[in-house]
C-alpha cells in the first residue's frame, strides 16, 4: 500500500518566540534520514530497520515532536480509528473483546471506538453505514452475531471498509476471518459428562440468531454420539445467553421425570442461572446434577461451586483479529491458541449411583 506523508504544521508565529515547535523536517535532519522514513516510523510501518527506528524514536522523544492528529488524518483521508461492532447480550464478552483489541493496537497509534447495535432493527444496516462513514474508520472487527450476517460483509465491500469477522465457523476469506470452532467445545463437554457416567443429559442453547448456538449444540450431539449416547427429545431448551434465561430453562428441565443428571449450558451466564435454579429447587451440584458452561469468563471461577466450562480465549481472539486487520499478525502463531478447551472445576462429578 502506498504510504502518504503527514503534512507538517507549525504553530502560529513559529520562529518569532524563544522556541518553535519541531517539524518532521527537523526530526529527519537530526536523525540523518529522509522525511519519508520519519513518516514511516510515526505510522508504525514495519519497513524500517530496528536501529533506524530506535534512532528516530530517540530524536522524537528528545525534542518532544508530535504530529498534528488533524493534519495526519487529512493526509490519509481517514481517521486512525478501529471500530468494534457487536450485538452480544453478554457484557463480559464485550469487555474481554475490547481488552484484546487494545492489546493488539498497543503502540500502533490507532484508537478504538465501539458500536453496539441490534440486528433486528429496521435501521441496522443504515446505522452501521453511518457509523463507519462518519468516523472514516480504518477498519472494523465484527463479532457474533453481526459477524455472521452476510449483509454486513456485503456492506463492507460496498463502502470499501476493511474488516475481520470473528465467528464459530469460517464464513469468508482467511484474511477476513478468525474462526473460533465452537463445535469442538460442544464435543469436549459431551465427552467429559459421558465419561463421568452421565446418560440423561440436557442442553440449553443460546438464541437462534447466533450461529454459535447451533454449533455448540451440534458439537454436543456429535460428542454424545461418539460415546453411544444422544440428546433425548424434550431435554433441550432455548435460552438467550443471559443469566435469567438460564434460570428459566433449568427450572423447566429439572421438573422433567426422569430428571437429567447433567446440563450443558451454551454459555457461562446461563450456566450460572442453572446453578441458581438448582439451589432454589434443592438439587445438589454436583451430587445430583453436573453443570458445564461455555466461555470461561471470570464468573466461572467466582461461582459456588466453581464452574466446569469450555474456555474460549476471547481476549486473545480479539488481539488476533485486530492484528490481522492492521496487517501486524505474527507469523507461525499456533491455531491451538484460539481453540476451545475443557476446564474442569467443581460443578461436575460422577453420576450418582
């Protein structure tokens, strides 16, 4: 991509007072390099040798040089902003994703702006377009379920906005995707519960608008089938990825006869609701009921009993997504770093005999 140099500016009256503001030309002269090389360092371009970069950075620090942000934005005809677009009902997911994006943006000169939205709103697409065009975004990271909407990907292409989608399955070219492979997590949950001897198992899904709901359920069913089991009719409930929906769905499942001995909830918020419903109904966990969640957010370690769950490294995924967006992704990073994995805690145990 051709680089554009940030136009230099001086404060009004520069040269008249005892000290004038240093310009990019001054920094180039003092560092013994071209103005273009200084511009590359300012804009975090990788195409500068380490020794040269450090020399320029030392001169910049010594003389207190800072490019004019407004002039810099005009030179690039865009802002130095990256957008996070989400419609996730789980606030901890959003927080962890933001932290990951900020990790990846550190030292880049970019800033983060967030855009909560509602996919069922009739103005969803026009609101998203307005957000991107008003901010003149460098690019956006799209999270579920926005990332799963093909209308959004088409809109990015139409307006020429760079993007990376975070989703449970691959939906786009590799340059635009971070795939979390949630189905593997569902399989791991099934294997764990089956290996503990559970045969009457239940599942609480997230909302159908999330592809992850389907992937986690299908993975769970595949995992059960590998152990010669299946999810029986009537032993599943549709939740909303919220604590309250977890309570409601668990209450319905725990009234079944025979009652399930294990419940796999599609995220930790709903699993926390399962623990609450079990406590209210006098069902001991894990003595009478084993519970598995999905995410491994902070709540999983703070619950009592602590929650067995499927860990998805949301913060790491956020960092990978924004590095891919900015073209700064490290070579050779193992895919294993972002795959779901079982974390066993106190909420699961052998089936009661």
